[in-house]
C-alpha cells in the first residue's frame, strides 16, 4: 500500500478521505498499514472543511476489527517526539471523537495511565498553545466519562493525570510569544485561548472533585494538581483548595509540603491580581504552617515561611494585604538572629517609604479585614471553623513594635530602628496616618531617675486631646460620625482617644537594660538614645507651615507630657530652649497654626496646647538665660486676655512661675494682677485667679514688690469678684420672685430653678475672703494700718438688698484682731 501522506500535496484532499473510506469498506487493509492510514487522517483532520469527512472515515475504522490498532496508532502519535503539530492535534481530536461516540467508547480498552503520560510530553513552544487546548479538551472528556472514572479510581495514584493537567495548563497561550496586536487579531486569539483554557481546567478539576470514593493518596494528588493550576480556578475552587491546607486537614510531615507551601504563596500571596480574601486565607495557612514548624523545630520550614512573607512584603502594593503581611511578619521576628531582624527592618522601612496608602478609615491603624461585598458563604460546609483573625497594620506600626521589643536588651537593634523611624518622620508629605503611627511610639518614650529608657503603657495626652475634640465623647466627633453613617463625605480624624488603638502591641513592662537617655558610657559603651535628633524633628514640624493638621495636632498634644520628663532630655537643653523660643515666637507674633474649618476649632484652641508646652518648659528654667525666662512670663501674660481659651492655662502657669521664676515674674507682677482684675469675674477663671493670689501671698519676695496703691490692686481683684457674685445672686433672686398671682405650674418652675450656689460655688466665694485675709496678714504693720479703714468700709458695705454678709463680718473681725 502506498504512503498516502505524500498525496496531501494534491489539490483535492477530500478525495483522500474518500479513498481511505473506500479502502476500509470494500477492501482489506493490513494491520501494518493502519498506522499510515491513521496518520493520514490526523493530518487531514486539521484541514479546514474536512472535520465531517474525517469523522466519518474514522468511524469506519472504529467499527471494524482494526479499532484496537487504530487507537494504538493514535496513542503513538502522542508518544512520538517527531510527531508534527498538525498530526498530534488531529490525533487528539480523533481520540476525543472515539470517546464521545456512544457506539465505540464501550469497546475501547484504553490504558489511561499510558495516555496521560503521553499527554504530558513536552512540545515546542510555538505549537504548545494548540497542543494544550486539544489535550485539555481530551482530558476533560476522559474524566467526564463514567467508565474512565472507574479506571481512574482503580489507579493507585493520579500522578499521570496530574502531570498531564499541569503541563498543558501551564503551556504558553496563543500569540503570547510574538506579542499582542489588536489589528492583526493576535489579541483576540489570545483572549479566546485564555478563556477556553480557563473553562476547560475548571471543568476538569470540578469533575475530579465530584468523583466519589477517591483514596486519600488520590485526594492529595488532586490537591497538588489544583494548586499548580490555581490561576485558572474559580474563587470557590480556590477557597476550597486553600481550606485543604488548614492545620486540621494538612500535615507538614506528608509529602513535599514545603514545595506546596511555596506554590501556595506563588499563586495567591505573590499574585496581586488575586482576590484579597483568597490572599488573606493563604496567608493564614502559611502562618499556621510556621507555627507548626516552630513546634517541631523544623528550621528549614521556619526560614522558608519567613522568607516567603518577607519577599511578599518587599513587593506588595495593596494597602490592606500589606498590613496583613506586616502583622504576620511581626510574629516571625521574635527571638531571631541579627540577619533576619535587619532584613525584616529593611522591608518594613521600604514599605513605609512607599506612598501606597488607602484613604483614611474610621479605624485606620489596626483594621480588621472585611469580607468582600460579593462574597458568598460556602453552602457545602456550613459548620466550617471560623478563620483566625488577621489584622491589617501599617508598616510604621511594625517599626514601633520592633523598637519596643528590641529596647529590652538589644542596644544596636533599638538604635537602628529608632534612627529609621526618625528618618521616616522627617520625610515631607508622608501620609498623616503613617507619621502619626510613628509619633505614637516615640512619644511614649520616658526615662527614670537613673536615665533608663522605658515605654509608657498609656499615653498622657488624653486630657489635652479633649481640647481638640480628639476623644470619643466629643460632641463634635459624634456629629461627624453621624455624618459618615448618613453618607456625607467627611474625612474622619487619624487619631483620637477611645476608638482608635494606640500601639500595635503592649510595651515592655520593664525598663530597658541597655538604653539610656544620657551619653555617659557604661563599661566603655555608649548606650544613649539620640533624643537631640528627635527634638529637632519635632521643632521642625512645629515650625513648618506645610505640616499636616493631623500630625501637628498630635505633636502639640503629646510633646508637653514628654518634655516634662526632665531626665529624658537632661542633655538636650539647647533643643528645649529652641522649642521654648519657637512657642513664644508663634504666640507673640500670633502666627499660630490655623486648624481646618472642618475641625470646628479656632486658633485659641491651638494656642492652649502651645501654652501647655510652654508650661512644661518652665521646669528647665534654671538652665535658661534670664532673658528667656522673662520672655516666658511675657508670653504668659499675653495669653491672659488674648484668647478666652488660654486664660486659665496662663493663670495656672503664672501660679507655677511664682515658685519657679519669682525673679523673672517680679517685673510684671503688678501688671499681671491688674489684668487679672478684668478676668476674675469670669466664672470659669475666678477660682484660678484667686488661687494665684493665695499662692502669691505666701512668697514674701513677691509680696514686697507691691507698694502703696499697688496693694489696693490685689484687694481690688477680690472685691471685684465679691461684688460680681453678690450682684449675680441678687439678680437671680429677683428673677425667681413671682411677679403675679401663683399659677398652676408655679411649683414646676420652682423645682426646675437652679440655686445660685450651683452657678457660683461657695468655695470660690469663700476663697475670695480668705485671699483678703492672707494678703492682709502678709503686709507690714504700717501697710496694715494704712489699708484697714478703707478695707473695713469696703467689706461692711451692704449689698443691693441692704444686707451685710456674714463672711464680710468675720473677715473684718479677723483682720482687726491682727
């Protein structure tokens, strides 16, 4: 019989099909010629318009005694490395045809393992796409056939089908090697090929998963198969696959589990296009595997899991998943070597330096991952255990955690992390939430009397934060929260007390064994923490006009409490002076940071925080030149009347100055008391003014600064408040007195009337008389004689109702007896 393949050069290939059909029907074809005839059909199968004729001719072969030889020749096409692409593609199509034909498929004794081995053979890249498409379609037909499924179940394992599926699923796609062009159709072919392969792989995996009675070994092989073709799976299939690697169903001692963990990471964790929920679930698997490996002492596994997370974080751009990686990586850095620690620090810093941050959320620092809106529950496993929580935290929070951990006993690590944090804060235009996170950690630093560094468990800025509406009880923040819930676009605050967590983890409960706030060497080693650079950065941010309000507000609330820890900045007096000078300059020139209109704050609120900083700087007065101390007093005096919000703070600071800065205060003392006479009638500031005068009366060197009529100024402050309180009480009594006949609801009005003692505390009223007594006792005998007559007349003068108060009579009796 002549070689029909050479007749393909003829112009009429349809005749060849007819000739083959005639030969098989009307003549006898020797068995050794079946191979040539089958190869000819394989060639013709891929010619356009010949599918029907080749299918008909092939059916003739399958309905004769030569069907086994025909199938054998088709299998050889897959096993022969010299088979050309057209011939192999035709063989796959014809074999698929024999399996879907109800007449012939029951009579075929197909060695499925041999077939799968043949389908897994490699082919040139230029034809791989066409091969893969046909081979996968053939595999799908095989696994969907009931008889073939029984053969699959009888196989000891599914290694052969695993290799066939993986090899063809990973083959290059159509037109990928030559580039994609919409005009010449390569892009369309590429999209079509990709969609076809995706649907085929999904169908194969789905069919294999539904086979009943598969063995444990077959199940593991199927899991590994699905893992290698994970990019083609549906989200539901991927979720089921990842669940198979949970600790309850996956043991690290079985098979090449470490390689499977790497594949899991490659397909889900490193795949940025993968759904966030799937990536988070895969991350939980690696975290669980790391824990198990740690319990078993598997160093290689521990290092592999850690390296996977480090490499993922090094290249991650998704904000939420980046935070998940930081959270997990923090667990991997406990008790590690220096090399691992510094590698972790490197990726944290690199991640923190990038600008890929989400828009601010209500809880931006430690947000729990949310389920996707389109996620559907897995109805097949209603009783499945809940996944472990996987918080998402900023890389900056990871740096804070590393600093606190290493501060206990790691000197070089602590200082390295600390320096990196300072460099990050100094970067302009960083996201406010990231900078605030670093500030949260650094503002917790304190030192004891021995200059040993430690971290505060609770921040000391909550009381001052209320001034800026940064507490959960703030009515303004509650109204903002209502606006957010109603859909109004209002940016929530980055930091506040009550709702937003502070630190990523609890700080150490002990002081550092290695870090000091002074540069005095210990055993020849400098253990100091560079607090000078920290203060310089804070001063720069306070001075910068472009500083973000969230960052600025956090600084002015928390820098004061930290500066009050004098042992921490014992060697940084120059920077403390710069801070004091900056605060005084801004207040005196009234160039105070203007809060955004949406904050519902005024410059007076910011000034109040600045005065708090200035007050803490008074503790360093003995290291300041006298000129600067005088400047501090001048700034405090200015705040008595410049802003209503700063009055009380300035009065209290001046009270402190009476004891700390008596010399600097003496020059402006009379002027200060004169200004206080104008603010003593404010109910909220009266008690502070009177307590200032009471304290002043006990300091002889300041009392002696008052002479002649200046002494009257002090008493005048007290009398101003007494007159104000008496007049207010008289007005309230007149308002409460009924002007007409009693009405039915008059009892209700009387019950709702607030007594004057609630508006004017009795303590403040009594304090004003005590201050008069204290100051009179502090005067010299000559001054007492000079001032007693007019004071007696002033005290015993009746009020508007014609009565003399008992407190006045007692006070006159007291000072008269002196």
